[in-house]
């Protein structure tokens, strides 16, 4: 059914689906209802943060994770961020929601610091709305890092190209303040938005994320491989690291690694998962590393 958008959310290995027709989403009634439910959900903490590992393509170690929001609605089931983030942006709830999320991620980053052999970086998606006007976002988030005693470098903010093209807000100043506190910046969904590249030199950017639309057909479409290789070469010459998202096959991984891509994220490694599952994964990875180094020692 072409008129029906299907939003899929995954939870502990099971697939749950949530159906909305485009016309349903467009009615103010639905938006008002979801906005009301969202307020309650923030109060009752019905939002959950899932974590998806990001792997170093050379060592195959988990070195980062992307935090992704999930909404478990009491009657509608799991609602995708693709549906509720735009509503939260429109009604202003994105600010308290993101502040809550930042705090939770900082808390988990603190808790997991000792678990991995080297500290994991956590990336958080940021909406342009948080850079608007007199938002206190930079100071507030820098304070949260101090409160949980995590270095700024523990956090990566994922922003989109659209944000950087907005001239009216002081985006550059806010990014600089975050950067001075050590917080890093990744350009998400790279290549899907606008074609201006000038912002790559104008703003403090640390990572480029190759969008999954370039990764999907990497093994069959030579153009996608050329584009991915070109992005890596350009990024490295500018001193940036590259993360590829949406890696689903070993073939895609091999091509990206051969192209020099630094990090990868996708179902090949793991789907986004609840905090408890991610913690188990870190423990298992740690145990496997320790076992491997014990074997190495025994053979020396
Ligand atoms: P994104 O930031 O580009 O996140 C990557 C999306 O790709 C995630 O979808 C992730 O689950 C999905 N993904 C990861 N690996 C694979 C793969 O191998 N194959 C496929 N087909 N998909 C993969 P998700 O979690 O549904 O999030 C969708 C978008 O919603 C995100 O895109 C981001 O723009 C937005 N979003 C999610 N959480 C937040 C948040 O806390 N704040 C804001 N502002 N936006 C968020
Ligand atoms: Mg992202
Ligand atoms: Mg992305
Ligand atoms: Mg994307």
C-alpha cells in the first residue's frame, strides 16, 4: 500500500511494526495527540536509549556506539524516531528530551568507562532546533560532562549538513564552545543533503559519516564505490576520520576497509540494542580480548 508508511522498530530480536498512514500523520489531531503523549512519556520515562556498536574496521574492536532514541508507546507500540523526532522538533519538546538523553548517555559512559579496554566514545544525534536562538545547550551539556566526570572527548555529536547551512543562528560559535570542551562533531548522513563542501573547512568537524544509501549497493554499483573512496580520500586529507553506516554484509565491510574507511556500523555487527544488552556485549568483548592475550602469553 503506497499510502502507508511502515516504520519498523526492533526490540530484543523480535520485530514489531507500527503503522501510520501519511494522511494520519498529517492530521493535526494525530500530531496533537502524539505531542500530549510525548509530554507524559518524558515524565514517565517511557523513552529508552538503544546503543549500536561502531567498530574499528582494522582491529574489529568496538570503539564507539551511537545512542538512538526509542519510544515505547503504551497503546501504539514502538514508535520510530523518524516519526516522533520531527513532532518533538515542531513542539519544542526536543529540548527537554535531548537534555534527558544527554544526561542518560553521560551516566552510562561513566558506568562503562572501566568495562572496555579503552574508553568508548558515544555519539548522540542533535537536532538543528537545539542550536536555535538563546538555547543553553552548549553550557548545559558541558556541565553534565563535568557532573559525571567524563572527559568531553567521550561524546560525539552527530549533526546534519542542513544545520551548517543555516546562517541565522550562531551555529559556528556553539560548535566551537562544544569543541573547546573536547566534545567532538560528526557530520551525519554525508552526501545526502546539500552539495556545498565549504563547511568542511569552516566548522570544527572530526568525523564524516557515509550515509547508508551509499553503502547499500556498494557491491553491485561501481559508482557508490567511487563515491565512498572519494569521501575517504577527501576526509583524510582534511584530517577527518570516516564512519560508514548501514554495513550489512562482509562484502561491504571488505570494500570499505580496502577504501581506507576507519570505522563501521551496521547490522553485520549488531542492531541497536538496550543498554543492558550493550553492557553484556562490552563484557564479552573484554573477556574475549583477555582470553586472546592469555593464549598469546602462553605461546611466547
Ligand atoms: P541516523 O542518525 O542516520 O541513524 C542511523 C539509522 O540507521 C538508525 O535508525 C539505525 O538503527 C539504522 N541502521 C543502523 N545500521 C543499519 C543497517 O545495517 N541497515 C539498516 N537498514 N539500517 C541501519 P533509527 O534508530 O531508526 O533512527 C533513525 C533516525 O532518527 C536517525 O538516523 C536520526 O536521524 C534520528 N534519531 C534517532 N535518535 C535520535 C535522537 O536521539 N535525537 C535526534 N535528534 N534524532 C534521532
Ligand atoms: Mg546518526
Ligand atoms: Mg546517519
Ligand atoms: Mg542515515
